[in-house]
C-alpha cells in the first residue's frame, strides 16, 4: 500500500506545474532577414537572421538567397519615447 501512495504523491507533484500558476510565453521574436537555401526543390526558408550580412554568410556556397522577412514589423517605441513625442506635439 505504501508504494502506491508514494507513486500517487509523485504524480501529483509532477502535475502541479500544469495546474497552478503557469502562463504561456508572451515573447515572439521575428527577425528581419530570411535565408532561402538553394537546392533541387527550392530549399527551405530560415527567417532567423538579425543582419543582411549574417544571412549572406549563411547562404554563401549554397546557391541560396536572402530577402526581407515579410512578417517582420519594427518593435513599438518604448513608453518613454512615446510620452516624449506626445509632449512635443
């Protein structure tokens, strides 16, 4: 009987983070440059580059190309910058 209760307690402890206080991640990072790797079938895109030079270095020698990420949007201005701009108007 005792091993069953220890097993039950271990299961409850394992499920505890799923039940209480967890929140999904709010951070979504979308980088500005995509590499399209060359190949017979066109290759696969990788949109994880912060600079054009970084993208070019990655695709060099692979017949790949770099282009701007169509889903990239500039981050919103910091709250202090927005307040300063509103005061200046």
